[in-house]
């Protein structure tokens, strides 16, 4: 016996010798209910999934860098994995962003004082430790991105 609702197809399996109504024992035999995809046609599977992120969307990138090249004043040739955020956030724009853009374009609001679009930024950071040239352990808090997201 097959029943449909908006999200699932419920299949109730009866053994050949049983003749029970679903109302009689639906709760007493929960192991007999199985979930099936709402559309069993394999050619349509996955058509409702979100589109994959494009290579331009906000994402985290990684690059091995010498500590002294980070520009923070540390003297060390150690290599650290620097994680950073890059990409666009045009798919994350809200009505606020669209209205603000229109207002800056028509001169109602100075574009020098506001940003009319979200930007790809770290939302969490990682701490990085390394040994400097004097063999002293150094720790830099909030150096590397741990998570990236569209902000603003």
C-alpha cells in the first residue's frame, strides 16, 4: 500500500497472511514504514538541490607563506598555512543592498561613506604559532581565516 504526502512516499508492507488496515496498527509497527523519495524517477533526482557555488562565490583559499612575508614584523623563515577569504557576494545581496545602491547612484547618499554590497570576510579566525629567528615560540591570534561568509 502506498500513500503520498508533499515530502515523502510512505510504503506499508503487509505480509501475505495479514490483512490489516493502516488505522489499526500504524503506530504499533513503526518498523514497517519506510521513507522513499517523493519522486522515484532517477532522471529527476537532484533537480531540487541548490545550485553549486560558482568559482567566483565567497570561499576560503589557502597559501603557504613565510612568517616574515606576512608584514607583521616577525623575523622568521618558518612557513605557515595562511587561510584567507575571496570571491564575490552578489548572490547574497538583499533588498537593503539594492536600495542603497540605487540611492548612491542617484546621489541621495554619498557613495564615499557607505558600501552598497556585502563582502566576503572571515567570520571566525584561527591562531597561528611558530618559532622566530631567536628560537622563541610566537603566537599570533586571529591571523588566519577559519570560516568565510558574505558580511554586510
